[in-house]
C-alpha cells in the first residue's frame, strides 16, 4: 500500500511569488490534514478536510494560504504571495480513523 | 489548546543502551501518537497509543491517560535509532498537537 506522497520535496522561491504544494493521501482515507513546521518552532496544524469539505481551517495563518481538495482525492496548498516567514516544512497527513499517517513533507524556502 | 511537553530535549546514548522518553499533556486525550523523524525528515509512525501498553520489537510505549503522560522505551539502542522522537495528541477533535521533540543520538 502506497503511503502519503507530497510534491515537490523542495521548493525555493522569491518573496512575492506563488507556490503550490500537492499531497496525495493514502487511498481510501477520507481525512486529509496539512501541518507545517517553521524554523525553530513546533509542528502546527493548518487545516483538516473530510473528503472534499474543509472541516477545520482554524490553523491557517492568513488569507495568503488557500487549500483545496478536488473530488475528495488529492489536495493542494497554495501560498500567494509568499513571504519570508512562510519558509518551513509543510507536511500532509491522512487517516481513515484516528491514527494519522504523514507524508515526507515539502521544504519551502522563500528568499 | 492542549499543551504537550517532552523530556529530555536531547539524549545521547551509547549503542546498546536503554532509554526512556517522556511525554506530558495538559488535558484528556482521545489520540496519542509517537513518531520518529528520520534523517531525511520523514515522520515514521511508531505507536498509536491513547492508553495502555504496546510493544514493537525493541520499542515499547505506555500511556497512563488518567495521569496525562506517555513513555516511550528504547531498548538495546542502535545507531539507526538516532533522530527526533515526537509525541502528538488530539483532544476532542482531529488536530494533532505536537511536542517539541526529543533528539536522540546513538553513538557506535
């Protein structure tokens, strides 16, 4: 069984540019989550999808971040425009029940 | 929100040694997971353990939910055990709250 996959593994962009991160959950998992770890901080929750619906987006830092989950399958997280403080590692996770399984993360560097 | 504290922050072990990592949390939980972050940054699931005791090879974990703590035991440590160990919990929802992690270094 394939695990959670994320693309790209690493992205380097300049301040003001747009970046889109992609997550493919484990097949059959209705729940999909985004988390991030910025430099020196703990891993923090961003949002939670149940199928294609946003269940909880209380962790989204501001309106420069937009998450979508087309048809309840893969999800994208777009940052527009990117700021320096957005640098960090963005993790995606999925679950069918309570136990969450994480992808390898996307390391985002904003210069 | 729920607070998660892990101790110690850093741990240096000689290969073959045993160790105990601790996770304290500030409220009742309905999910508790232990992860190992490998050198490539991947979060590997070790245990899903909201209560009770589980064992997997040289690793075991115990969660005492009524006293709000969990312990992760590493026995006969190997260099491949090096990395950061995270405890994460949820309380009444699906949002995992992570501790700051324990960085384990196992020396040959």
